[in-house]
C-alpha cells in the first residue's frame, strides 16, 4: 500500500469535531448533549435569504464568475462602506467560506517552509490550512491573565526570521473573544511595515462586539494597503454557516491577481450560496441589534456562571461568541472526552472543545476549554449546571491546585 | 511591498478563462460570441433539484457533517452501485466541487516536491492545483494521431522516480474526449501496483460516453482498493455546475481518514448544494438518455464540420463533451485571441480554449484548441461557420503547412 503524505499524517484532527463519535454514543445512550463545542448558532437565518433562493428563476444552475457574481461584489462593497472600509468590486474574491479565502491567502503569499506568526490560542483550523500548504506557524502566546491581549511587539520581533512572511490575527478572536484595540492594530501595522510582511486578518466575527466597543478592520488602517488581506464570511453574520460563502479582500493588486488564478482553477463559489448571500445584504439593521443583544445576554450568563465556579478563570470576552476558559482540571482532552463518556447530570451533559487544539506550543491549553455561547438561555444554564456538577466529580479535578501541587510533590 | 509566493507567481492563468476580457470587449462592440471555450452546458438542470431546495424547511442554514450529509452519501452509494461500484457512505467525502476533491486527494497523498504522472493533454486546472500544493506534474504525451490513447507502459516507466507518488487520469478525458479501454485501465493498475503508487481518476464525465461504449471506474478494478481514489461531481452529470458539489471516493481507509482531517478544517460543503444534489439522485434514467442523445448529435455536428475543413485534424471523441482539435495555425493562443479581437463573421465569432494550456511540455498544443460542444445545434453550426471563415483569413494560417514550410525555409 502506498504511504500517504506527511502533511496528511501530520494534519491535526479538529478539536471542535474530533469528539463527535463520543457525543454520538452519548446520544445513543439517551443523554442530551449541549453543543458548546462548535460555533453553529441557533439564531434564525434572515428569511430574506431563502426567499431569494426560492424565487430565483434557475433553469440551468451555472458557474458564476470565479471572483463571484459582480452584482454580489457590488453589494458587498456597499456593505463594507458602513464600516469605513472603501472597496470596489474588484478588491473582492467570493470564496467557498472563509476557509477557502484563508487557503487562497496563504497560497498566494507563502511558499512551502515559509513562516506565519499567529498569536495563540488561535482558531484551530489554521493548523490544518497551514499543514496542507507547508506553511509553518510560529506562535506567540497571549495570556489568559491579560485577557488574551496582543503580546508585546518585542515578542513578535523575537520570532521574526528571514522566512517570516506574515502575521495572522483573528479579530475579534476565536477562541478568545478578544477584540484588538486600535493601538494594538497600529502596533501590528508598524511591525508589518518595518519587516515587510503581510497582515492577514480573519474578521468573520466583525458584527459581534459588545460593551459599546467598535470594530476596526485592518483594511481601514492607513498606509497598509499593500500589506493587508482581510478574510470574512456570511456564516456567523447571518447565521448562515451552510451557505459556505466567504470573501478574500485586498487592495494589493498583485496579491489579488495571483489569488484569482487559484480562484479560476476551482471555477467558482456556490451559485445558490451567492444568491442567498446577495439577498442577505438587505438584512435590516434591526436584525443585528437583536442578535447582538441576544448574544450579549448569553455572554453574560456564561461569564457570570463561570465566575461563580471554584477555580474557574475566564476573561470577559468583548467580541465573537466564544469564551476561552481555564478550568481546575488536569487535561482538557481527557476532561472533554470524560464529559461525553462517563458523566451525566439529569441525563444531560455538555460538549466542549479542548483548549490544547488552539495552541501551537506543546503543553499549553491543558487546563483550558473553548465554549461557544450559541445556545438559548435555558440550554446555556443547563450546560453550566452540567459543567458545575462535572467539576465537582471529575477524577482529574485540581481545585486548590496550589495545594494539590504541594501534596503531589 | 512584500513579495507574493513563488506558487502565486507561477500558477498558470486558466486557458479556459484567461481570454474573457477579450470576449467581453467583443460583446461590447456588438459581436455575438459563441462560447466553446468552457464546459458550461446549456442543458436544463433537472427541475427536481431546485424543487427540493425551494421546499426545504430551513430556519437556520447550518453546517453539514464535514463528509457531507449521511443521507446524501447513502443515496450516492446507491447511485454508484448501478455502475458496478460497491460503496458504503463511509467511503465518500462530499466536497466543494470536483476541484476540492482533487485538492484533498493531492494533499493527502503527496508532499511538496512529490511527482505526479499525468497523460497530456490534461484538464488545465490540474496545473493550478499542483502548483498550489508544490506537486510536480510529470507529463506523458498522448498523441492526437492515435486519438489520445494511453501512452505505452514503457513511457510511464521512463519518468517514474523515487519521488513519484501517483498517476492522475481524466476518464473520459477533458480535453480529449478519450475513454480508456479496460485493457488500458488494467495496464495502469499493473503500473501502480508494481511501483506502489496511487491512481487518481477524475471521472466527472462518466455519464457521457458514446457509440455504445461503457465506462469502467478505477474503483471497479480488482485488487486496487488501496491504490485508487476517484473524483466525481454533479456539475456535468446534471448540468448543475453552480451547485459546487463533488466527491472524493476511496476504499483506502488511511487515505480517507487523512482526507477527512482536511475536510473538517474547512467545516463542510454547501448545504443548499447538497440538498439539491441529493434530490438529483432521483433523476430518471430517461433524462440521461435524452441528454446523451443531444450531446451525441452535437458531437457529430462538430466532428463532421471539422473533418470537412482543410488542414483540420480531430479524432472522434468517445466520451465527455470536448474535442481537442488540430488546426492549421501558427499559435493557438494568438489565434484564439485574434478570433475575439480582430475577427467577425456576420457580427459573430467563436471563443475557443488555446491548446497550450492543456500541456505541461513546453511548445506542445500550439496548433491545437479545445472545443466544448455544449451549445445547441444551431449555435454549433454558427460557431463552425465562424471557424471555417476564420481559418481562411487568419494571418497566421498554415494550410498547406508543408508547402509553407518549404517556402519559409
């Protein structure tokens, strides 16, 4: 039998999905599993999207332009102008989800063996994309104690080598919920200018910022047009994950034209997904206000419940709909599997994403889990009840970790 | 400004789409352009597909399983059983078009610098996929004089090196229309077993075979389960290119499991596309009979018209809906651009794909073009009228090439 590739061997299993078989087994045993592991919102997709699909007069379901329908790109340019991002349709490539946009960005700007600096913890699937393209991720650790703020510039400069090609941020952050301040963005701008790097910014959670915060896109930063590549998607904005429609946006024409060659090779993004997404551009502002209020409520439920648990540390996230939480446990992979295999409370349990998968540095994240607060109020409370009980009985619990540490040694 | 990657620089522009700006300019001048350059059929998509989408009760457009809906994979397994391909749903990964399936296959089986043998001329976008992943294509030339039959085994063995990881065929062939015989497939099977290689087979044109020929999938070949990976798509089968739904199919579990890691990283294929494609599995056999009869008619129009033109050589294709045609011209890139820029006949012209983009060997394909016979009878005749006239007046024409050659020297 021929061997598979090293990248095929080395690609990590998704921490978000790898425990699915254990969840399925739990459900077969009659246990209700609350899915806080995955950012699949329960928020209704605006009806205007499916309406457009239903009413589309499609006799032949054709390819679109490789960059996406021009009419859709025009609407997107309009959409972004409200965020102080000035674009033309020719700055935008519509992609099969934000995932493909990120793949195109990496392919276009980085060769095999090139290095990409990413503040960790980061969206776990960046590992899969990087591994598939031979891109080497150089992590810089953001600390839970500082709420996952951007590490100081000196930390970036320590890991820059001649092979460094760019910096990738998720803004606001998955899994941290951290929203970079304008000062932090300007600092990043200085680094990429000084070292002639690309700045990739995954902004798929742009619309989810709380506490009166405002989101600034890297595309709005002055003097960085040649450096910045923005990734976005309709998945979270409109609770339309299954549309698989994202965008790569850049004002750097060399990058755009090269990315277009990869876009042409795969012909086009989904026609139905584009019809839906184009219609969704007409979603009224009130929708976002309602959705944001709902997430805000959920966020505070999760944060308040967590803060009331012994030995649990969670910064209050300013954006997205995730919390990266430190738990009094020995090993987050073991704990998350145990929740599904060996634990239940009132015939219920909770599925979480182990923190280890969100770090590139070995050994980090063993006491952390990611929670997506994408369920309704009642289910969130039930999830928190499960977690609270679980932390009392989990065999690998380490409440009073200091004391345990002393005892163990 | 930071430099883009070498792969971004080196990726070839699609020969199928790179002349689009010239076509757009011609249309602006009021010239009708017949698109024989691209395999976008005018055949109606079976109504059953859009009906399912319209009737789907979607409140939240969610991700699907990363391998695609299990219900769809079950129907696919049923579908393939009629072709003597025995599968379970767990042998199938649903992808964003055949393009993504091929990317996953390459990532999973090949590392940067690994070599893939591909009979040329081949589907031009293989170049883009290979370039993006650092895969090196080693072409073996199939000759127009033999109708693009599989080159002899000795030709394959000449280019096998320690870095060779597989052989990729398109069966039936785009751009050649060539359908491999069972003897040819068995010969390929012997090579991959002897040299421990993978055999990738792009079978997206499986349903289009003529003259009573039958298609044999590589998945039906005995003793090759660990070697074979099949790529397929709904794009051509149901004239549903815009659905962007394909599949990667393999019985090799190591390959499957590694490919699933890449599939999980990009979350899922299009939900709407899958709903449509699942419904399309119910398309009655009569649809295929009608469509095949229609293509067969078109095929013979093109072949007969071409055979009647001076200095034109075209094998009669047995499958797909393309013809790779040798024309009495100096340079196919120049000719195809000239057709759009400088030629018109009754305010009409024809767009073709230059042959050079379908070869990896420099200099080949300069006298060849690919034609997709995807237009109706009347438009095809009009296209052939244009071509016939064009060949009479094209400044770089080489009818009586032998004589011209003598004169020029």
